[in-house]
C-alpha cells in the first residue's frame, strides 16, 4: 500500500497533488448540496433565483472532476485544472458580495472574503508553485573564517 501511494505521489508531483486534493474536495462539497439540500440558504439568492442549489452543486462537481483529472496531466496542461478550481468559489464569492450590496445578508462580505482568500487565493498561489525547486548552492566560506 505504501509503495502504491509513493508511486502515485511521484506521478502526480507537487502541482498534481494539490489539484487532486482540491478536486476531491470540490466534488464532495457539490455532492453534499445534492444529498442534503438546504432550503433557502442565506446569501445565495443571486444563485437560487436562477436555478436550484442542487443544480449549482453540479458546478462544484464538474469543476472538481476537471480539477482532479488535471492532476494527472503534464505541467503546462494542468492550467485547466486550476482554472476549473477557481470557478465555483468565485461564483459563490460573487453571490455573497451581491447579498451584501442588496442588504440581503450582512455577513456575506465576510463569507465572500473567506472564499476569496482561503479558496481563490490559495488556488492562485498553488498555480504558481513550480513542480520542482532547485536548491540554492551552499555558501562558500573563506579559508580560516567562520560563517
């Protein structure tokens, strides 16, 4: 089992690992809205006016599937996974910001900030992480001098 996990970790690399984690998380979040639907969730009226929350759950599931699937692609081709990962939390943040502006949900600004920092911000940072970092060369010291 450990050998299989090690092999998968090596195949995925650093970027693939985060894509797989993000993708599985988004799929689980979307399935949660389908399995246990909320009636009239606070702050999401912008979304629920257009279609049911169960329908919006498919955005999370589809984005999660694309994100998780992109974990197995080469660097450079994985950008679609990062873009797909950005879609659902950006839409949710927009809905909560709209709820603040319309006066529907005063707490929505904090929820939107949470989505924008802990989701969107982390995804944008992770998309810039290089697959392999090269360690800096060791500092040379002069003969007879302490570092």
